C-alpha cells in the first residue's frame, strides 16, 4: 500500500500564485496525497480561489490571523490535521514539478530515512527560473554525500554549523517522515524568528538519514510580497546565532565533533558574529552615530571573510570622515542576493525574497 503524503500549505494573500501552487499538486503523478491549506486570514482573493477548486483531497481551513512571528503555530496546526505518514510543505506561492512525490516517496521504503529532498530552483515572481539552485555546487564539493545523505547521522548538522544559517534545501523540495517530525515535537519555534525551516531542519539532522536526488523537486518563488522588512535583519541574526550556540552546547556530545570540526565551527560562528557587527556598523552610519559605527566596524575587521574585512575597513574610514555610505549598503545587499543561500535570513537581504507567509509590515 502506498503511503499517504500530507501536504501542508500555509497561505496569506497569495491570490496571484495559489492557483499554480494547487495545480502543481493536482498534476502529481503520485496520487496518494491530501493537501491541507491553512489560510492566515488573507485579505485578498486567496480563499475564494481555493474554494472554487473541486477536489476532495484538498482541505481548506481559514484561521484567525497569527502572523509571521507565530508561523510555527500555523505549520503545527496543519500538521495536527494531517493523516499521512509522510509530510510535505508547499507554501502558497511555490510550486512543484509533476514527478516530485513519485520521485521522493520511494526513498522511505528504507526505515532509516527520515527526510528526502532534491534540487530547488529559485524563480521570479512570474515563475520563471532565475538560474539559482540549491544545494549549491560549492556546498556539494565541500561537504559531499556525507552531508547530502546525513551519513553518518549528524553529518548534515556539522555542515549547517560550518555554513551558519544555511540549510542547503528549501521546504518545497522536502518530504519528512511523520514519526521523525513528531519525535522532535513538530515544527520548531524560536521567539522573534519569522521562519521555522532552519531550526526544524537542524533538529531533524540529528534524527536520521536523508535521501537526496539531484533532480529539481521544487520551485521557490521570489517576490516583494514575500519580503520581511530589513529592519528585523540584525535582531533576527542575533537571535538565531544565540539559538545555534545553545543548540551546540546541548547536542555537542551527540555531534561527536573532532578538534578540527570544533575549530571550524567556532570560526564560522565568530565570522557570523562579525558579519552582524558589520550590519550594525552600516546602520550606525546611517544614523550618524560615528563612534558606535567605528566600534562595530573594528569588530568586523577581525573576520576571516575578505568581504567583511573590506566592509569593516571602508566603514571605519567613513566613520572618521562622517560619511553615511548608502552605496556600501546597496553593494552588500546585492552581494548577499547573488549568493542566494537558503539561510532564512540572507534570503531577506535583497528586499524581494523572504518568508513566504507574509511580510513583517503585514503583521
């Protein structure tokens, strides 16, 4: 008997995209699925579009508005309604190739596999491929099959710590075994963090092996309606950094780190902290807080990353010359946008890519 796949679809003001999302589910060559669409009190035509679709495998639920900082509650409410042994996520503005479920479901015949995933293509708001995919070739070269397959268990955890905030997959390209998600208490929440994927995937990485296919298994749409306001960026990164430090302390023995891995992770987390200092320095420049900016930039100068050291050097000079350097802010935004890593935070830097539930301004 084929396993039932429960597809959880959070929506908020997705009238321009939700029909393509649902149509991509209806087009699946694997037919044993149910889709649970949880609408966070959309104010546009999202609900009407969904209600017009005549399909008994699609269940639409409208909830009172919770907002992006309670996103885990929306995910977990959908999870509670799910009947399937396998759980997939497809947010209301993303979509799938027709063979997504048929390709990934067979991996779960192996009882050791808790998560199956493939490549994700980032698209424009119109759904056209941008040429950006994840996992990135550089990640695959650096960490190899060990991280992709999470073999031994925890290999993916180490890779995610060496590239902080980088999950190397998007929720739209993942299927998770229900029992594994239940074992960690469902989708994970961090106070003040407007996404659930990073911490959930990090926690799952200690729970079992993965299956990976190099085929495209999901399309992640970028558009300005999905952007989280930049003013949350610094605070979000600091909270996530604190979470990762706590996670590391709690799970260090399970991760069984070598001395070299300990050093690599320490360097990565330190560089992350110095990047945050660079952001704070740029913000202080814009407010003409010259001494504060100078202090932050001096911290950034200690980074192992040349781009952060360069930014720290330019910023330090600007703080003495009392220059706001709006152009430098724009340069770094474009730089991180080109990197396009799936981090839950960096995806917000470009101003048109972010949490798909809704924008912070809509909360």
